[in-house]
């Protein structure tokens, strides 16, 4: 079940919200949310629920042990071993078996294991809880039910944002449930739904057409079209999902931190990662980069630490060398920026920096989306060599650029910049602010209606982060 499905919008969410609103007791409300979260996950992954629940129980007891004095370090070590081991077993066993066979020439069996949805998120969330308890013993949660709710809460369960326990620990016991919060949450949810359904899906249809062809079939211009469309697809798909998660959290009284902050306006790759998937980059900073020494042990060690982090960031996204190379490209660019080989700190470079950053991001995402490195590098080669491709394939790709797709592209460009935020900031008087809010709510009604029309009239509604 996804947030952009008819079942979620017209059955699951209304029933859950009505039950939650009718009951005034915080404990009873928590029971409703926990039960709803398990149903939500079990809807598409009935067997994986057991895996998630086992993971939660293990992390609960690891947290208890990490809050003590005698075996705290051992508890953290075992938590890392179990969580990363679980992730490795389901996500990377086949990849490493194939790589081993390719290197050695052997033919050991390659297991085909179904990847539980959201495992990359709930394992990281559980692990962060145990490590945070180790760092601050008083933060331990001795109520297993609250740990279950924290990790399994459906808005952030299958695609984040990765929520740290300390950020919502107080809200798990008591939180505000007001008409203002509900209205703001619904508005934010609809904004995210519009990003996903009206923009990401349109961009995704074009991108899927390009990446569904062999590189030699795709000409230079169609290759650029596919690369740009995929970059916009993944941004609006994932930031839209984050908006929906934040909006849902707000509706039920929770405050989740922002996960995206206009990454395409960044003048450097370092700044891009301060704005892109903030919860993931923060997680790696807090639990990998800083423990490795961060930037405290000289430039060489800092560079090595960053490359390790970006190698793991790429690997976290998927068991394929395409993801690893994507991560290493970003790590390499950060290294060049740190040494100012790419002079991002110079004022004269700033306009160039925006172009450079967008170029790196778009080209790296070609590899990220490609099924193989050969396909990815083949398309990138076409983009810069003026390849002609096959006429029929090029016509097929360009015919995807319907008027609806072009309109979606225009809105994608506008929403990639803080246009509306700046308009809101410039409105100082009360009447202007109220008019802006009324316009926003009216716009939400229109967006929701268009989303429903799109969902009932089209079967194309992919969610690309299910891959991860």
C-alpha cells in the first residue's frame, strides 16, 4: 500500500483518522496507530511484518542493555551486527554471490530473496535508537510498545524520513491534536501527493521509455530528455513522499524534520547533500562519519572518511555497482571541493557552481537509474557525442512529451526553487497572509481532485523508492 493509492486515500487513512479523532486517551490513540501501522505494512508484506517485529524486539532489548554500564558496548556491537546482518542477508546476499562468481569464475548458487519493503529504513531507525541510548543512558525507552510505535509508525515506515528517537520521544507519550495541525497536515500531504502523482509520474513515464531501450537506440537529445526527466522524477517522487509523511505526522500530532530543502539550487555537491535526503545524510554523518573521526584528523583522513560514507550511501540504495559508482561520484566531487580543486568557495565560481552541480547530479542519476554500468555510461556517451540513435526509438521518446508532460515539467522547474516560500515571506500584513493561506487551501482542493482523476484513469503509479 502506498500513500498515492486509492485504497490508502479512501479507506485506510479515513478509517484510521476517524478512530484516532474519536478517542481522547493518548494510550488508546497509540494503540490505534500501532495497529494501523502493522496493517499498513502487512497489506503488501504479510510475511515481512514478522521480520520487522523481530527486529523491533531485538532493538528494544539492545537498547535496554546499552543503557547499562557493564555490557553497553557489547550491546551496541550486537545491535550493529544484527541490524546490518539482517540488511545484508535480504538485500546483498545475491549481489555478493554474483560478484564472487564473476571474480573467481565459480558458479555458487545465487539466492533469490524477496526484499522486504522499507527494510533499509526501519533497520537504520532501530540502530540509531540503540546508539543514541548508548550515548545518553537516560533516553532509554523501557516500554516495548512505544519502541514498536516509534519504528513501525506508518507515515515514515517504508520510505522515511529516518526519524531519530530523541526527536519524537516526548510526542510518543503526549502530543497536540488540533484543527490547525490537522488542516496544515492535510495541506502538506496533498502537496506531496501532487508532486508524486502529477509531476513524478509524468516524468517517470518519459524516463522509463528512455531507460527501457538499449543505449545504441537512443539519440543525444532523447538521452538528455530521459536523464533530466529521471532526475525530476526521483526528486518529486521522494520529496513528495516525504511531504506526505510529514503531513500525516502533523495530522496525528507528530513533528518530523524536513527531508529536502530545494537541492537543485545548491552551488556545490557539498551543499546539495545538505539539502537532499537530509535524514539519510544526517544519519551517515552521526553514526558513520563522526565515529570514523570526521574532519578532526587531517585532510587525508577526512577525505577517506567521506569516501567511505559515500560508498556506503551508494550501497545502501541498492545491491548494484550502478549505485556504488553513483555514491563514489558524489564522494569524489566532495573531495575535490574540500581541496578547492573545484573552487566552490570563490565568489566568481558561484554561477558556474550551480551549472556544475546540476550537471554532476543529472549525470550521476543516469548511472543510478541504469540497470547496468554499460547502459549508464552508454547513455552518458550519447549525451556528449551527438549520437543519432534509431529514428523510430527517438520518435517514440519524443512523442512522450505530451502537453500534459510539458506542463508538469514547467511546474517541476518552478517547484524546484523556493518561489512560493519567498512570496510567503514577503507578505507581512495579516490580510495578505490570510489571503495567501486561503489560496493555498483552495489550491490543495484542486490538486487533490486532479490527483484522484489521474489515479482512477491511469494504472501507471510507480514508487521508485520501493527498490531501496
